[in-house]
C-alpha cells in the first residue's frame, strides 16, 4: 500500500508588521522558544522575513487565488 504525503490545500497568511526600529526586547521576545511554542499551539508558525520577502509571498498568494477564482467562475455579488 502506498500512502501519498499530506499536502496543505489551504494556508492562511497573516503578518505582524513593526517599525524598523523595533526595540531589541520586543524583537527578542518574538524569537523566544516559549513564544514560538505558544504560537504553534494556537495553530500559527513564526516565519520571520524582510518586507521584500513578505511582498513576494503575498503577491504569489494573490496571483494563485485570482487564478482559482477565475477558473471557478466566481463573481462578486
């Protein structure tokens, strides 16, 4: 018997945006293992990135869902 690996069909994307001058203590707290664990328990995973990286990810999600919506013929009411 062969079992195909599980794939994520839908992934929610969210962001915590902060000023470039975020205090070191706040930045350190976001990287703390206990904070990361609590996020995981809440169903979220911290994935730090630069603004340009997040922009690329967000654009890819918008493009992907635009294709799905168009292919399904979904219209706004």
